[in-house]
């Protein structure tokens, strides 16, 4: 569903930025997310991006690559092609090596740190609905060696992506090519999520 209000961006600075990015990315532009956060910046955009930048780039026991993996994994659970594409591009670059898009489908057998696997299991269960969660699920992550602060960080990431995944799917965000997501990912890895 393409809402007319989301297509209109109120500020001149934001419109200029979108125009420049539109020229850079051409028709394969992943700008729907920017239009969404710019639509009501004080109500949604600014607070959301502040939280997102804090959980994705602030101090954490998780590396940037691991956090991007959690974002892509949450998005995969929510069947959000835009966020899966963009955050898969990020975690594959940030983690390197065996970090491929296929990891999202076969994470249990992937060569991942047991702490990451335990956290992915928690995110997967959480994404299926909170009614199935129990204290035992948190204890399983702790038993893998994940400290409470790191559990909290991972849950904040999942929270942020449950929100944007629903918006992306509802507003039918354009799913860019892997090359465009890679180019966008390089920028996000350097600059973070602040605009």
C-alpha cells in the first residue's frame, strides 16, 4: 500500500537529500525507509533512529556484524524482504568469511559462536509470539554464556526491527538489487543510522 502522505516529505533539506540519493541510486532507490522516518520526524523518525543508532552502533558486547545479523534474522522471521536484503548486505560485509545470506536459513548448522546461536534461537522464539516465551528461554541463552546486558541488547534490536519490518511490509518498500543494498550497506557501516 503506497500512502500518498508517505511520498510527500515536509522539509526542504530532506527533499534535497532524497533527490540527491535518487540520482545516485536511480530507479533502484531504497529511499522508502527515509520517506517513512521523515514523514513525522518528531513523532516517529527522530526517536526511532536515535534508538536504532544506539542499539546498532552504541556500546555493546555484540559486534556490529552480529547486531546486523540479528536485524536480518528478525526481518527474516517477519518475512520483510526490504530489511532482509539491506541487513544481509550489512552482516555479510561486517562478519566476512562464512557469513553468507544462506546463513539465515541454516543458522543452526552455521559456524557461529554458540552465544550468537543461542541468541538467534531466542529471537526466533520471540518472533513467533510472546505467549510461548518463558524464563527458561532466557536461562538457555545465559547458559550459553550470554550476559544479561547482551541479551537486552539483542532484544532491543529485535524490537526495533519488529517495528520497521511491519512498516516496510505495510508500505510496500521497494526491494533494491543486492548491488544497491551493498552500496547502501557500505554507507551505513561507516555512518551508522543517524541522518
